[in-house]
C-alpha cells in the first residue's frame, strides 16, 4: 500500500508519491497522519518549518508552483497537508480556557481535555462563477494581477446567513455591476490560499453594463471564444470553469 508524503515548510513543500523523501529520512518519527485515505493508501506529512533544509536532489516548491506541475488529485493531497500543518501550528492552545490542546488521532481536530472544547481546521466557503452571453464569456483581472496576470472568473467569500446562490448574485453585482440568471452548480475544489472551499457555478448574463468596483477588480471584459486572454491553468477550478463554458458555447454554435 503506497504512502503519499509531504514535507511542509513555512510556505513551501516537497512531495514524494511513493515514500518519505530521502531528504527527510531522519525525521521519520515526526510524520503526522492526515487521517484520510484513498485508493493510493495512507497520507502523511512532516512539518519541517523548524528544520534547516538543504536542497539537493529534492527542493522546496511553493504551493502555487505545484499548482501547474501536479495533477489536480495530487495537488489536493499537498494542499491538505499544508492546511493541516498550518492548523496544528496555530491551534496549540484552547481559545476558551487557554489550556494546551491535544491532537485527536481519528479525525482532523484538536481537543481540550479541561473544558472539552474541540476545534477543526478552518474552511471558508467561496463561490466562483463563469458568466456567458451568446458567444462571449465575462472574465476579470484582479487588482493584484493588473501588471499582466490572468483574466479569470469572478469569485468571492460567502457571507454569514447567505446561500451560495445569493452569494453569486451579490458578488457579481458588487464586482462588475451586472445581473445573472440560470445559475447552475458545476464543481468544487479545495483551495489552500489559505483555507477556501471553492464552489463553482456557470451562469447566464441577465443585464447591466460592466462597471468594475476598483477595489478587487482592475478590469473586466466580454471575450469572444476565438480571442481569449491568458487564463488560469486547467488544474484550477477557474481554468476548469472557463474550459467548460467555452465548450458549451462552441456546442451551441453548432446547433
């Protein structure tokens, strides 16, 4: 039965899909079970943020570097390892009574033996939506990518007491001032930047002129399928959404 191991540094990782990387052989006893299983078998991590790691045959990669290098399935393993390591580092003491927490061995949780408070890794739900209108798709460039980065789908965090569909309507209106209809669930993806769960939708344009908010969105445009900008890799849900939306547009054009 194969093991999938991850060595996790501050914001970097190294991975081996067979066994513990040779570079970490001396830290076998520090392996932490990820308390998950799959067809590949067990999953383990070694947190090496406190270790002086010398790169040789193996080297550290950022999560974003691995995003375009690994398959979606294997990236998810590394992402989960990173989020679990971060959870263990940042939840050492009880937020209710201040006592030291104990790691639960059968689920991803930390437990306080004094007050019985139990905490779990943080998961922040986000919607992400591809909007189409005839033969065009609406894509936006974030303020942080304004120097020439990707154009991508719209996305945003779900607010308290808000449904996922309500979040789609609100985020689209806030970011680009347009209305959408026929919202259809497509797919989801864990996104470890830092702890999001992306819930993907495809929606139809229902009116309004594009007007970017200027806070999160730098530019937004309707793009023809034959004149697409630089977009995210397909391993990401954004890239997957764009690919599927373009496929549907092309299919409708053939009717």
